[in-house]
C-alpha cells in the first residue's frame, strides 16, 4: 500500500485539469444564468438587446493587450465598456449570452486559440458578467443612473475582474504550479486598474446613450489612448523583465566561471 500516493487530480494531464476547471466554471455559469433568466434591466432609460451587444464584445476582443505570465499570456481589453452598458441597459440573460458569443467571435477573428482556451475564456467571461450583475442588483441604490450607481458599478467590475483573474491564476496553477504571491498580486492590480479606466469610459457611454448616442463616438479617442497607455506599460514591463533575466543569467555564468 502506497502511503504517499498523489491525489487523483494530480495524476491527470495539465489539459485535463484545466478541462475540469472549465467544467466547474461553466456549471456555475449555467446555475447563475437560470437564476437570472427572468430578471429585467436595472435601468429602463434604454433597452439593449443581445444582438446589439454581441458586435461590441467582438470588437473590443479584436484588439487586446497581452501580459506574459510564465508560459502563458493573459489578455486585457476594453471589455468593461460594453459590459457596463449591458449591466445597466440589458437583461442579465442578454448580457451573459452576448458576452459569451461576442467573445467567441472576437477570438475567432483576432487570433487562433485551442478549443480548451476558448472554452475557458468564454466560461470565465460568463462568470464575470453574472457576478458583476448580481452585485449591482444587490447594491444598486435605485433604478436611476445616479452617482450612487456609479460607485456600485465600479465595485462590481473590480470584484468581477478579481474573480476573473483568480480563475486565470487557478488555471496557471493547474498547469505550471502555483505562482508567486507578488507576481499574482501585480497581475490582479494591473487588471483592476485597467478595469477601472474602462469602467469610467463605459459609464460615460451609458450617460450619453439616452440623449446623445452619437456622442459615444467621441469616446473612441480616450478609449484608444487608454489602450495605448496600457500597451506601452505592458511593453515596458516585458522589456524590463527580459533585462532582469539577462542580468540574472550573466551573474549565474560569472559565478560558475569563478
């Protein structure tokens, strides 16, 4: 009898472990979607349907920022802009379905990914959208787009982003081992910061939509600037890490020679 036998899940291949994680998240998505199926939009000024949200999610997924984390690259985009519009002006079923379909289309058009990665990203976004909607519903001060609602939306996207990144870190742990807490914290903070910037743009779009819908086009400029700023930050971060890696390698080689 083996006393140190590994748990059953550790004997699975990394892809099988991630597939199990995807199945768990997808199950949660289904449960939440069933719970929210009959709910109505939180703000009644405008009604956005799922087929209006799908191209928005597909478009923002078309241009993303990649942050290298070990062997994998985590992607960040302007996701919160259509998400905020959906949180306020769409029913949760339309929001969740549109987000998952739009993400799938965006991934298909923008870059090639394995079916497992696509399934993980789609399930993870559904979880993010459902969790954010539930939080806004629970904490919203009323059915009007007032300042109290703004704070609730910021909180909901921050919590949703943290949950989403935590799922990504769980997938990395299942395939490559647990990351260092400092690396994980930096990734979460970067994601929350980008989420906050996107949420602000989404709230401006939500305020303009009922009366000045064409004015939303003006947000393309600050949205592009936000994306460019984070892209420059990500590039600088990757370059710094490469320099640090070369420095550590040089020191190891010098130590071996001496």
